[in-house]
C-alpha cells in the first residue's frame, strides 16, 4: 500500500482491496455475504472470531479461505478432549548438544490459527488461549515469545447440546470479538455446491489479495474512523440497556463496549464510510454482544433478542 493512501481511510485503493477480497470470498463461500463481511470486519478490528454452527456448513472452509485471501500464514489445530496446552503453545525440550532447555514453538505461532471445535477440549486446554488471544504472546519458563502480526484466532464450535463438548467460560468467550453462524445454504446454492468445484481446490488455486503490510495498514486505520459524540451516546445506551435486562445479566462489560465501537468502525470502513453511522452499530451488535452475556431466556433466539434491544433504544 502506497504511503499516499495509508492516511485516507476511505481511499480508492483501500476500498478496492477490500471489495476484491470480499468478492473472492463470496466465490468460495456462497450466499453468506453478511457473515463474510462480519468476519472481515472482525479481522480489521484486530479481534478474534467464533463460528458456532452444525458440522459441515463451511466453518473450516471460511477460516482457510480468509487466511489465503488475506495473505496470512495458517495453522489448523483440531481440539479434542486429550489435547494439551503444550500441543498448542509449544514446549521446552532439553537438548543434549547444548545441555540446556530450548523452547520449541507450537502451531499457535502463525498469523491465522483455526481452533477447530474448540469446545471439545477441556477447560485446562481452552485456558491456554487466554494469554495468546489477549496479549498476542506466549510465556514459557519465564520468557515471553511474541506472536506474528497480525494474529487472528478463528474458533469453531458445535452446539453445546452435542455430545463431548465443554462450554466455553465467560472469560474465553469475551476474548472473541464476534460470534457468527453460517447456517444451511438455499436449495439452489446447495445444488451449485454439488455441481461445482471442490472448495479446497478453489482455495488452493486462489491468489492472495492482500499482503501482510497492507492488512496491517488497514487495521491501523480502523481506530481513525470518526465516531461522533451522539453516536457514542447511542452505543452507550445500547450497552446500558443490556445491563438493565435481568435475562441478560450482568450485561455488556466496558471491554464489550470497546469491542462494539471497533467493530462498528471496521464495518464503516468496509462500506466506504469515513464515519460510523447508527446502522453500522446495529449491523455488528448481535455478533459482538450476545455471546458475552449469560442469557437465561431461551424463548427467542440470540438474534431476536439483539433485535429487541436495538428496537428498544432510540437513536439520538
């Protein structure tokens, strides 16, 4: 990315890069434009993404495609009940030649890490991700090892009603900026999947759209997207409303409020705006908010509850 364009949030070059990346993703993941935009916004906002859905709907394909198109190194870790923290982070191994322990880095040392079926690992193994997702580093034997930048975790999980799952604790859920679901494709698009090319082959044949330095430059621009005082009032009103609903206790935390702001700024960037609008906040609110709260009312879906919150809070 040229120096001339890195200062302009809504420059033609930035928009062209994002539009090309989204168009390429849409050729691989069919009929999921909104979810793909949320995934890209999550990456631009320097967050982590949780995809919760049934097996076989394209969660892994989305993660792999995102890594390929964004030009990121990629590692997939299959989470199982016998997975250990060292299998993710790495371990110190004694070397006879040097007569000392040397830390051997684990698969977490990558730019996009897919934590596949993350809720099938034990809480002890899940907790191994807390530091890396928050601090972008691994601490072992008193030494700190920084992770590559950008660092993006895509976690997938099956519904908690499935056999052999361990629910993610609130502290782990809070590390994910967004949660999305893909759902089943329509009949016509499912037929296109049946008749079309294998998605893995398509990913392998797809050229990266962005380089690492371009993605990092875009991420740095997100906090510069203007958000007015009136818009912050609206955002805070949404957050406060979640704290006043007993079925969502205790509501959104201050960190969740910051996540909502950053996601809205990233959503504005994707849509070519230099300022956050109320509809940007509303678009990302369900994905940012609902997985962070202890929902006790299961009579409606998380999206329906998010929509009710949005309808209950007036726009300034």
